[in-house]
């Protein structure tokens, strides 16, 4: 039983480390894309990038809990 639990825990850790994008949203003016990105950090954090490709993605949150995009302002 212990080996089965260890295998399950290992599988869960591997599965949670795969990058997953949640709730992508574009600002009302079309200039920004924000999304929640899980798997590249310990929790899902909010990221942002300009839609014209002029910047690199920026991580906006860094917490102990998962974040998601609920809404984005027009500008």
C-alpha cells in the first residue's frame, strides 16, 4: 500500500507540473492579453503580455494559492 501511495503522489506531482493555461482574456482595447498559467510555478499565477508582441510575458502575481482571471478592464 505504501508503494501505491508513493506512486500516486509521484504521478500527481508530475501531472501538476505540466504547464496549463486558464482563462485567457484580452483587454477591451485589444492591447493586452492576461491569463492564469499553472505548472511553471508552484501555483497558478496571473501573467500579462502586450498583443503586439513588443514585450515578454510578465508574472503579475506570486502567491501560495492559485489565481485566475475574473475580468480585465477596458484599458
